[in-house]
C-alpha cells in the first residue's frame, strides 16, 4: 500500500517515489518523458508508438526496434531531425561507423552481412520438415524467439535492407546482402574508388548499444575486440534466394513503400507465432506473408505521399487479422 511505500522511502531517505506506468501506452509515455537518449529495444510493431513519441519529444533515439522504422517509413523519418535516429542493430551501427570514412556521394554500395542462420546449407526439400526447435537453434547469436525465427528465414535481413535505405537514404539498388557465417564483420561500405570499409567485432551487442547511447562518441571498453593473436577465418558467400525468398520480397516491398512494409511485417508476426505454435510450416511463413502483401497491393495500399502514422497502424492491424483469417480457413 502507499503508506508502506512511504515508510520504505523514509528509511531510504528517498525524496520522490518512482512512478509506475502500465498499459498499452506506457512505453510511449516513458519514451516522451524528460531524458537524454531513448533506447527502443521492443520487438515488433509494438515499438512504433514509442519511436514516434521519442522523436516528437525531440529526444535522441537509439533504435534497436527496426520494425518501427520499417513499417513507419517516411511517416517516421519525417518526424526526425538530422542524426536524431542512431542505429543500434549491429549491421546498421557498423554501416554508420563505416560511413564516417567518406561522403554520401562517394558511396557505391552498402553491404549488409548475414549469418545465414541454421539453414544456409540446407536444401529446399529439407526445409519442408523444419521444426521450431531447429529454427531456434541459431549458430552465432542468442536472441528472442521472434528475432531468431526471422533470422532463420532471413526475413530479418529483409527488414534490415529497408531500414538501411531509410536510415542512410541509399537506393535499394545500392544495398546488397552477403552471408558471413562467423558474424564478426557486421557490415561494409564500398566506395566509388573500389575501397571497402568494414566494421569487425565479436558477435555481441554491447558495443552497438554503447555506441547508440554515446553517439557520436565511443564508450571505452564497452565491448570485446577481435583477438588477433588467434588464427581465424572469415568467409563470405552470396544469399541463396531459393532458400531465402524473404530478402527479395522485402526489397520489392521496400520499393513499394507506403503501407506495404507495415502489412509485410504484420503478416510475418502472425506467421511466426503460428509456426512456433505448430500451426504453420517453416516454408509457409514467407508464403503467407507474400499472400497477404499481394492482397493488400490490390485493395487498401496507401502510397508514401499520403502516408500517416494512423495509416501504418491500420495497415499493420489489417495484415495481422488477414493472416490470422487465412490460417483459420486453412485449418477449418
């Protein structure tokens, strides 16, 4: 009760009790409160309104919730001032660091690296019987279930392509993905003179989080460095589009822009939950997402020029409901 809290506060010589906020708008309320930096690490579309709140309040936003930027698109970036959004995803943190080596006009290509997940050497036939347990067994990163499944399908990398386009204003034609199983090189920038600058560090989030909080300054000893006294080997290989159609799907959706990315992400959130619950096959995840996106492009698509945050929220909700409806019809 409040009297007990007051007694505890008195004993601890606390002059102000903490404020407890709950409910669907709690995260956005916190993001808008007085602070220096907001770190948004929420998973999925639920991170959209906290991102909007932080930007509207004028706070620097350390963004790990890529979905809020991807689904919000220009409706979100229009709220941000120059350098207000600092990427925390390791790939985009790497790109931001590499881009310090040249001007935008000198950039030829952004190269996002991907681990390839647990199925990079699989065949299409083998993927037909993948279980949630197998998909959750990521070889290099320890993440939550949704992000881990998104990594297994490489849907996560598709989102990151759109995120890179929005963060750095680089055309989709100049954004590539390469599979790098060791996850030490987090991303690269190729410049017009043929030089490629890469950012390398062990697969750990301490460094990009610290950089996001301290940007543009580095935080000393925030992460581990590569051990150059040990023999190691870094390999790179192209993405197998037959195994991972999510990458090209995301590129197309990103070029449509408008409400399309919100629909793609919303459908994926339902599809991943269904897969984890045993109601959808692994290959069915991206098939369901593509189905919902195609329906939306025929009925209900809103282009960038008219896009609002309300449109994004509505499109995301529609996609989730439509994906759930399709699943129900398949199991009826």
